[in-house]
C-alpha cells in the first residue's frame, strides 16, 4: 500500500518537477500525462489483469485503474488499429511518461547548477566512519553519505553496517525508426517517444550482470508487439539494447539510515524514473533534516532481517 501511495505522489508531482527542471536547466524532459493502458491479448489476459486490479484496489493507497473493453479503447485511441486478439485493456488516467534520457541529462545539469560536483570513473573501494570515501579517483570526506549506486550497493553497504539485498534483472528493449505520432498514450510495454520512435519492451530475466541482447528475446518482443498493433510490422527496427534493473526481494524500494553508522543512507529501487519527482521533493528533507515521510519505515532494509530458524 505504501508503495502505491508513494508512486501516486510522484505521479502527481511530476508536472511541477518537469517545469522546475526546465526552468533550472533549459531541458524539456517531455513529460506527458495522457493516461496509460495495459493491452490484454485474449480473455485469459483480461481476467488475469482484472484480478490484479482488484487485488491492488483492495490494498488501498488510492489505486486508480479500470478495465475498458475494446470498443471503448478504440474510442480513446481513434488513430490506432489494434490487433484482432486485443479484447480490451486496463486503463488509468493517472499514468504518464517522459523521456528517461532527457530526465537523466536534466538531473545531472540541475545537480551541477545547484553547486554539486559529479566525478566519473571513481569506483568506491572503502567507506570509513566520519565519512571518508576512498575511490579510484582519490578520497572524499563528508558528514553524510548516500549509497545510490544501484546494483553496486550490496558490496558497499557492509562498510556502513547495512544489509541491502538486491539482485540484477535484465530488461531488453527494441526501438523502431522515427514515425509520425500515432500513439496517444503509453500502452504497457509500447510507448512512442517525443522523437517518434516506438519503444518495445521489456523482458524480465535473471541472468546476473549480463547486459547482452538475444535474438530469442527480440523475436518474442516483436511478435507480441505486432499482435497488439499490426502497423508496427511495417516499421524498421533500428536498435536493441539491454540494461539491468535493481530488484529488492519484494520489488519495493529500499530507503534506510544505518543504525551503526548514523549519517550513512541508502536509496535504491527499480522504478527510479517513476519515483524521480517524489525523490526530488522528499528525500532531501529526510537526509539533510532527519524528517522522514510518514510510513517510511515500510521501506526500511530491516524488513528483510528474518531471524534464522532455531
């Protein structure tokens, strides 16, 4: 429930967050909030998605999604020809999207504009109390330190008395050539970027730290995309790529401060783009001022500290 509320708060903050970044950096992250649909191919997928929506609604947290049959979906997206198997979708008016690469660029620019210094090629080798962070580019000292290195966190966390059990999960994505805008909203694993490319994703694979792409996965993604939107068959694929998500055991974010090393914090999750707006608004006051948001204890890494059986 707390994760739902956290995600909803971020979605509600995103328009203001995008405007703030644009004013500070001049970079448009292309945020839109037209709603979003998860397409259902066949009755089995419809029923499974319906059950998931009902389960999410029962958890509370203001979950907003409803099932729409094909006729209504076609009215919502008049310029889209859906495949014969599409029986409908789960739709939420709360959904939106942005350009992740524009977002990353804007965050880096904003960080520097506010006086931050970014050092690349500085792999951390040790963290000592106080704090002194020893890296390949020299040592850095600060009264507080935040571990936000994604899949690089677990080996670092032990230096400051934290246990952060995350694992990498590979996601592969296909990207088409640029075409005139025809998708009015993100549709599950299909979304059209501001430049006109269509992004088709994404796999969920436990393959360690392998960031390679596979022909098998590309075929599977392409086939399902064409079943959903037959017009995609006419588009050229211009690239495929893979990256690693950061996955806690329960797939929910981890935010915590070390008990043994006060001032050492961790923040990690697989939904960094989705939660960027709420992070920008709420994490600084937690780290700098000690004011944690209500219910934040639900995200503590201590939820994974299960006593061993006697």
